């Protein structure tokens, strides 16, 4: 009797596994639980390029106090005007 019970449990477990493995809705990449990496914004002082911060604020150098700007804004070349 023990053998029949164990065999029945094994068969039910196998059938349940087969049905669980073949889901009706395929999972797409957008539906997976992946975390999207956000680009970190780096702020720096326009006068002191060695000052780097991950949040906006004022330059911590003594006597400066300039507003920190996004590093990408400093990388852009200024427009030249022709006369």
C-alpha cells in the first residue's frame, strides 16, 4: 500500500511539474523584473573641476560658493558667433 501511495504522489508531482513548465503566456523581456539602471548625474564646480558631487548644491571650496552644474553641460562647446 505504501508503494502505491508513493507512486501516486510521484505521478501527481510529475504531472504538476509538466503543466507548470508550459505556461500559456510567454514572458517577454519587458515583463521580466529587471531593474533599469538610471544614469547618475554628476555635478561639478565650473571653476574647480576636481569638485564632484552626485547632487546639486554649492562648491565646498573656501571662498568659492559657486553653484554646481551638470558635468555634461560643461562638456558642451560654447557656440561661436561670426561677425
